[in-house]
C-alpha cells in the first residue's frame, strides 16, 4: 500500500501538471498546442506498443448486468472487483483493475422507484470502494474515501433510485488511490430508467448507447502507464478510436468523460447537430441543438443523433478539438424508427430561496515539493467537517479557481445535483444546463454560482475536484448534512 501510494504521489504530480500546467513554458515546449493525430508526439514516448490507426477496431457496448434476484421493489446485483487481463489495443494484453473482468464494467440498468442492492466483492489485493457518481444515496452507501472494502471482503451498497432517470457511473473512490484505480479500469455505467422518460419514446434498446470516453498511455509491454505526463490514446468504451456501425435512424448517445484529467470538446461530422436531451442529473426541460459539446472529467451529456440525415454508407466522425478523431459512426443499414424527440422533456422546478452562501476556492499549494490539492486552503482530512449544511435546505455556493493561469479544475458534489446560476456574472454555458453534479472550473474562473438543495438524508459526503489526480492529492472536502 505504501509503495502504491508513493507511486500515486508521483502520478498525481504528473497527471496534475499535465492538465493544470498546460500553459507552462516547459509543457508548451513539449506539447505545443496539444498533440494531433499523425504527430509523432501523439504516441507515448516509449511507444514500442502498437497503437492501431483510427477506426480499425469496433466499439463494444458494455454488457448489461442481470440482477441475481429481482423481487418486489428490489433488484440485487453482484459485481466482483478484480484484476483482469484485457484487450484494449488489438493483440496487446493489458493488466487492468476491473468490475466484473471488463475494462468498462458491466452496465447496471436500474429502475426509478426500485431499490438496487449491489454487492461488490473486493478481489483486489488492496482496499477499494465504490462511489455511484450522481447517485442520491445514503452516506453509508456513498463510498466515502475512507469507507473502504478490505481485500477479500464484500459490501452491499443500497441505491434507492428515488431520483429521476439519468446517466450515472460507478467507480472506485478510495482516498489517495481513486486516480490510479479508475485509470486502471474501475469504472462502469449505471443507468436509471424511469417510466415517464420511457413514455417520451426517445430511442431505446439497442439504439440507446452509453459511450465512455477516456484516455490512456501504454508502456512498451502493454501495461497502462499511470505516471505518464501524456495520455495520448483516446478510448471509446475501452477501445482506441473505434468505429461503430449504426442504422440510418435516431440514436440516444450517453456520452461520459471518464478520463481522469482531460476535457473533451466534441464535434460530429462536418458540424452535424447533436440534439442534447440530458446532462448529469437526467433530462433537460427541452431538447437543445448543439454542434459542439464540452465535457470535463466526469460530466455526462445525452444527445440524440439522427443518422438518417446521412446517406447510407456515410462515415461520421466524432472528433475532439485536442486529440482528433475519437469514434466513427458507419451508417450501414436502414431501420424503422418510431422514436421521437418531444419538444418538452422534464420540467426544471423553481429554485427555492437560499438560506446560506459559501465560497469554495480550488487551488494547489505549489510551495511544496509535491503539489498539494486544497479547498479553501485545506487539504483533505477525512476527520474534519469542512462544511455543515441542513438537510433539505438550499444554498448558493460560489466556486472559484484560485490557481494561476493554466491550472484548470472541475467541481463535483456528492449526494445531490445542483444548478449553475452564472459564471463570473455571465450566463451559464450550454454545457452547464440542467441538473449538474460536476462542472468545469477552468483557469481564471473566480465565481461560478451554483444553487444546491440538499437531500433529506444525513451524514458525511465529499465534494472535490474531479480531476482525480487533484482529489487524490487532497483537493477534496467533507460536507456533513445535518
Ligand atoms: Cu483540480
């Protein structure tokens, strides 16, 4: 454990510096303008490992997990957390830490109004735990960083699914290890379906596709290189720049940025429209036509793409502004399409009057040999309550980035969702729409105001930077709902 933590410390610096200091002279020299495909720097420094050309492997859709028991009102699932050797790059064996042996864990599809009990068994040789990102769950099932599952032990998490339909994901949250563990594969989708949403007749079944985007660096022997500055290989559902065969009809694409420390800015084809219907906490009040989506680490956006707008045989590329092609959709067949995109989806309720306002400033202590992550000047301490709030109350939090230019952050709050009111006095961006649990806090952001209504549950939850190298380095606080 101590060895692994030491390694993590180095990784924290590397990963943190990668994104946060992207404007530093040193990095600009190494990485001017970011890597582009075809640029030799797009490959890892010691790239003896073969990264295939784009669009040579198919994109899988992670398997959906069947409940082992489905009784009145309760579904029971079992998932092993286990080391596994997986194929990410074709023909290359990569050791990973997985849920259920899959590099992108099995998708858990839950139903609103039905409790899911998920028993996780830790078959990894170190402590780990599980956080349901975006889940409204009791504190005892939230994966508090020090509330871990010992090796060889099992733990059943209770997910009440009292929130509306949404694209959530589950991942490790063991303090100090979350960055490395998630990087090595402890991530999977958790989708909540609700009847009202189903009634809208958005694309369903095989036309409802979760897509996990992330990046990775590979050492020459095929292992995932966690300490690497650069993570040049972009993966969609665990494969490098894959293709995905689609029918000429509407699809719901549930896009998740599961990269530890990266911002994707996505466009489709030659400026094709992606109709956004959902964000972190589920459906927007109305569909929003978008041509460019920005997803910081852990953010989700659900979009409807109508591939019938493209001639059969078209190849439509999803592209990231920094890394280039991410995924190619090949329009290969016709299909019936009874799905719709209604003009009204799910109304957003009015925000209750706030009873408190608080500031949360995110920064590094750069005076130390290893940068330490801080919120309001304090590194994470699991035994200290940083913010106590009243259950059911509404507050306005002003999130600021206290670091010098070049240091980006993200802000994530557990237990609930919030709404972005404004950014430094300006209107929120389209990427801030709807119910959010994670927002981008770029360099220079001083006052992003969010309104949050706390749930009726009580207990200790964390809020943190979701660039996981930053939270692992201490950029995390404890809030107690009382
Ligand atoms: Cu950060």
